[in-house]
């Protein structure tokens, strides 16, 4: 009988810990975001924050990042070549 009561109490404590952990994870991911590491432009190789970069996926897994200056330069070169 005592073992059953201890087992039930253990499951209740584990349930509270699990719920508290999930709440902490949800609050941590939805709140403030950690500053992202800078990513290098695929053309000029200058580091920029990912929020300022244009992302292009090649194939299934390779991601390339381009800065807005390089995109503008490439667009100007393409329109001049026509």
C-alpha cells in the first residue's frame, strides 16, 4: 500500500516537472529571441545579420545568403547585358 502511494506521488511530481518544463520552453522560444550569428554573403563574403540577408535554397539542404547590395549589383549587371 505504501509503495503504491509513493509511486502515485512520484508520477504526480514528474507530471508537474514536465508541465513546468514545457511552459519554460514555450516562454523561452516565444519571448525575446537571441541575437543571430552573422552570415556571410555568398558573393562578397561580408558578414551581415540573417535578417538583412536574402536566403536562397539550392537543392534539398544547401542555403546561400546574399546581401542586398550584391543583389542590386547583379540585377544592374543583368539589365545592362540585355
